[in-house]
């Protein structure tokens, strides 16, 4: 495997952003268009994926698998430019695929082949000599927890074991980048936790860049450093998770009082410059100036509540979550 000390920080940004000084992007795309018949899947998509573990999020049919196929050079874009590890996968497909590992979503595995033989074969396909391929197959199967099962036919394995086998064949040739398409599909909660831990280890300890395609927000939050969100054929949001979530969205305030008291409270806070929305029995209060001191907003709510003689049941900060970003909610 690659040097475990290799740093695995990740950034996934819009093309206008970049991945940091001196850091080469893993994948770059500009104005990508992809159609299947009369259906446009990607329409003028720009993206930049940096090193580390990056989540590719989108609802079913958003184009995640299509994008993975384009990165592999299996389905060229109808227009636009795409670079993977500095190469054009349309014209340099074999070179790109030699440096990439791929774990597909579906379990189309030869049922009568032993898992060790399958992983060894994939290693040989990627150019490893037979003896080296045998040794590497054994090594990675132990790494993914299938060492004691390595001589079992794939058809006798559970869904969780087959997912591990797919991960093993994706990393057996020590690729620079691996693409994982729904790697926890069909797993129970315990198996899902184990698989996510394995993926995190691959990115952190082996120094392999990971692009994890999923529709599950919790998975991406668990293991990824950056995220790209596909929506309506374009990259709707992208960046480091730390920059996309956690931003202040004001305060959530819950009060008790008559309708007249609450309406007067809302009017007073709006007159003082706050933006106030009524959500059932709760008030969503934010500063008109996003850069305003949060303490000023707290003081405004406190003083307004006291001045209008209403009861305060709850006062808490509202922060942007990955779900907010995924659903396209404004911060």
C-alpha cells in the first residue's frame, strides 16, 4: 500500500475555487454535458475534486453513476472538458483506468470463483506479475477482513462479504484513486459501520484518494472531508464539509404569550433590524447582516422578550447542516 503517512486532507470545490496552493486536483471538469438519448443528465457541470475522501451526493437519478463512468473513460462527455489525474479519460482511458480502482454498485460477481482468485485476477489485469498478484490478493483480503474467508466461492458469501470483496479488488493494485458506488447498499447497521470504517482507513492510512458516491447524508458526514452535491444536472454545492456546514443561521426562539404579544414581539425585532420568520410556535430569528456579532442578536432577543412580557421556552443557535445544504436551503 502507499505510505500510511501520506496526508489525506480533502477539498471539493467549484471550479472557480481550487484545491489550495501547490495541490493538484484529482478530478477537474468544466462545462460537462452528458445526455442519454433525449434526457440530459449533466448540463454544463463544473467541478474540482481535491485529494482525500470526497463524497458524491445526489438523489437517485442525479447523475452520480454517470459521472463515475465518465471519470473511468467508459462514457465520454457530449461536450466539455474532463481531466482525471491530469489525463483526459476519453483519449487516455487505459492509462486512467490503470491508476483507478472501481467498486460498482451492483453485485455482478462470478459466483463459482473463489474470492482470492477473483481479487488476484483483477490484480493481474492491472499488470501485476502472477506471484505479486497472489501475495497482494492475500494482503488486501486480510486488510478488509476476509483473510479467513479468502478461499470461499463468491456465491456463498453474504452481502457484506461481497461488498468487502469489491473493495479488495478496487485497492489490490495500489491505485491513486478509487471510485465507490453505493458501497454500503444492502448492509445492516453493523455491517455499514464496519464498511465506513474500512473506507476511512483506505483514505487515511493507505493514502488513496476516494470518491464515495452515495445518497445517504450520514455516510458522507461520517467518512468524508469534502462533498460534491449534484442537483438538476449541475454541481449545486461543493467544498470541504467544515466550510459547508456549521455556519450560523441565527436563532431558534420559542415563546409563550397571546397572539397580540407575539405579533408585537416580532414587529419590535424586525424594527430593530432582525429578520424574523414564524414557524408554527417557533420564531426563526437572524441578523440582517450575516457578519453581525452573534451576541448582538442574542441581546436583541433577550431584551425584546423581556420588554413584551412573554415567556421564553427555548433559545438556541441554528447552524447549517449537510441536510440543509443538500436540500438547497439558504443559510
